[in-house]
C-alpha cells in the first residue's frame, strides 16, 4: 500500500475536520494503519449501532451450521407456537428467516417512520413485532426495520436455549479472541432477549476481526468458525433499497460496483470488506448522517487506491514517516491556558439550584483553580467530572456509566463552553453556561445529530 496516499488521507481528515474516533486498515492479514482520535484509544469500547445487525447474521448462520435451525427457509411463526399472534394471514405465515435477514419481511415496519421507537416503548418487543399487520408480500419490498432483526435474536434464543449474546460469546467471540461481552455492553429487551438490531459494543480491533472472518470465508487461524457457504450467501444480493439504489444481502450492505460489502451503523460506525484487495477497513465516528459521505470518500478516494500491488512495495521510509507525522497531527494540540476571567473565581465552587427541566437536573457546580489546566463539573450527586482547559479532553470514569470526556473554554467575560461526550457513543454535546449576578443560564445541544436545545435556568444557593 502507498503510504503517501494514506498520508494525504489524514491531511484531508484534518482539513475537513471529520469527527472520526478510530480508523483501522487491515491488508493481507496485517494491521497496516491504526489511528485513534483523542480522547479515544485502542481500549475504548465503541457502540456499533446497526453494525450489530451484521453480527446477528453471523450468529444465524452459525445456528444453522450447528443444527439448531434447519435453514433460512423456516417460517418465522413456527418458532413461536405458544404465542397468540394478531393479524395472521397467508402473507404473514409465509415470512421466513431469509425475509428477516434481507429486511423484506413485508411487516408494516419502517424505522424512519418511528416503528423502532414504538417497538422499544412496548412491554414485549417480540410480541409487538409479530402482531404487526402486513404491508407487502414477503420478499417483494425492502424495508429498513430494526425490529425484524430483533425477531432473529429471539429465534436464536428459542432454538439454542441461549441468548444471542451468550451464543456469540461462546461460539463467535471466544474463538476470535474477543473478550466476553457482558450485558452492560449488549443489552436485552424486557423479556431478556438480546437486542438484535443495535446495542453491541466492541473494540475497533474486534470489529476488524469480524470483517476479517468474512473476508476469509468464515475461517480464523485455520479453523472454520462460520461456514463458507453462509458467508457467500450472506454477501450476495437478496433485496434492494430502491429509494437509494442500494443492494442488500443478509444484514450486510452490498456495493458491487465498488467491489466491497459493509456493516453500517448510525453516526459513521462501519466495517468494509474488500475481497479483491484482501482488505478490511473499520471506521468509528461521530458523524451526522448527512456527513457520512466523508467516509465513502476516505474509502474510495484514498484507501482503496492506495493498494498498489499484491506483493510488498519497495521500502519508502520517507513516506512511512510522512504517514506517521500526519497521524500525529490529527491529535488536539495542548495549548496554554489563558488567564481566567474574573467571573470564573467568583462562580467557582458555587452550587446553582436549577428550575424543573426535562433532564431532571436539580443542581450543578463548577470549580476553577487559578493557574490550573483542569476545571470540574458536578451535576447533582454524580461526582466531579474533569474538564480540560488546555484544548485536551480529560476522561473521567463514572461507576455504572461509560467514561465521560470533556474540555472547555471561556467565551467572552461571562460564558463558559463545555464540549462533552460519553466515550463510545456517536453523540457529542455542547454545554453553554452564561453567568449573570447570582443566576446561571445553561443551553445543552447535541452537535452531531441536532434536535431541540435544552435550556435550563438556576440561581446560586451560596
């Protein structure tokens, strides 16, 4: 691979300020490039979002290989004989596992119309999905429906006697050397069925292993973990999202013109497998869906063209050094902390009682130290969260929650801005605090996905 081409890619990432968390490139079984963007590191578990769907595909194939499920042609309703299902007709009876795998079940379910939220707000997710009316004959129309993949998780549990998470830990993750996934990193519905369409958290290297498993037709370290036939059938076209002219296999997106297939998750979580180049690429990111095209450009305009030969290129130490230099340049630069404005020390340590708000925050406090490069924020009784004042995020471990990273700066004489994130999630927030006398006004917004801003008002108790 051409190191100069990859170096130009990192220049482009910096120029466009693409909010990546990690970027991994594996070629011929070697980790060619591995970059983490502060405050992320190789040990940060990351939310995979809908990439979880592709893991469910692997597990269904393994359940078939091991005889728990006869085939993908088995009728869906046959796995739930004890459930009374509404809206049963010949179309619903004709739904098979392959229709769920290809997101062409015909059930009246489209995520962008809110069906995914309705499922998650119901008391019994599986029953909710089974009861839905039909909108199309099975196999005739692609419909992006997360609930349909949750039904596959339920089928895995019904047939194997294990949750999809436990089945994955035993049959998939363990052979690949992926650490056991606890419930905290792959949750369940109210009935204890592992969430099928989202929720799994893995390390970026773990994600690369999943891509590499499929690149090698289900083999890992000389052992057949998943069947080659299942890999082949999963990555050929079974449906088409006509609105976007995108081909779909079994819970994998297909790009036949470009020669690769992909696991895709909201916010720019992606695994790309490029068989013709023996290549696997992993992105984790915090990108608005409208900005995810940046990742297409990184893959198609930089990474794939950097593949020059099937054997080693002549050594080019200068290009390798250039690549390493560009990777370093993407990290935030530690800056001198400007002098604190007078108001900083006046408000430092004060507790502000907040009026009733949608976040249910009751009080908050900021603390500053003259000459220091770290401030701290305390909300209710959550404990102090560190805030870097030198342009570098500080990470705070919070028991029972994901680590939190924050950095902040003063804007003008009375407004403090905090950039924050829960590590491993694509959302990032901006917290703006304006101080006037004994009052504080706070505005919180999601800078990745947008939505309504939350405004809070409080008064000093001190």
